[in-house]
């Protein structure tokens, strides 16, 4: 009986540890897919599609998101974290480059298909508060939010 119990406990412990390992590998694989330059190609706000007013290019390196000027210089930086094991997949972004756990201000969802990345963030309730709306559950703007569409910038060969 003791031998059976030991085997059960060992098997249970290994299976309980498995999801974190699987999640971490999934996060690493998905983060790797996002590496490179992304150009903003579409904005949806208040139910309307709008062409971007400014050229917006992001460079993703590791879990860092850099906003680039038209001549390639970094003018803003933030960090992000993903959870591709959630449905829908989650994308949390900090307001600055030195976010600690819990300081991810923008809590959104994302979808990556081939070279198209869509991110849906809720917008703050007002311009004067850090209170944000709940994480979206689908790519549909019902209340307040923004859907950003990015196209991967292909490297010149």
C-alpha cells in the first residue's frame, strides 16, 4: 500500500507541475513568433475603422516593445507579457519600460495569424484616472476600447 501511495504521490506531483512548464514553453514560443518590426495598419475605435494618422512602427525584442520614429530611433519603450494558453490569448502592456509584476496597465487580448497581429485594449474610464475597464473577451468594441492591427515588416534580403 505504501509503495502504491508513493507512486501516486509522485505521479500527481509531476502532473501538477506540468501545466506551468507547458505554459512557460507556450509563452516562449509565442514571444519568439512576435520578434521583429510591426507596422500599424489599422485602428478600430468606437466601432469605426480608421486609417492610422501617424506611421507607427513597433520593434519587439524579447518582451520589450519599442516605438520607433520614421528614421528608426526609439522614442518610447514598454514591456509586455503574453498568455497564449488563455482563450482568448492575453497581452498585457506596461506604461513604461521598467514595469514590475502588477504594473501592467493595459490588459488586452491578441490574435496572431501569419504576419498580422491584432491587439484589443480597453481604454481608461477618463483621462485623469488609472482605472481601466475589464480585459476584453472578444474582438468587438461594445463600450470603450481600441483594436490595433499590425503587419509584420519583412526584412530586406
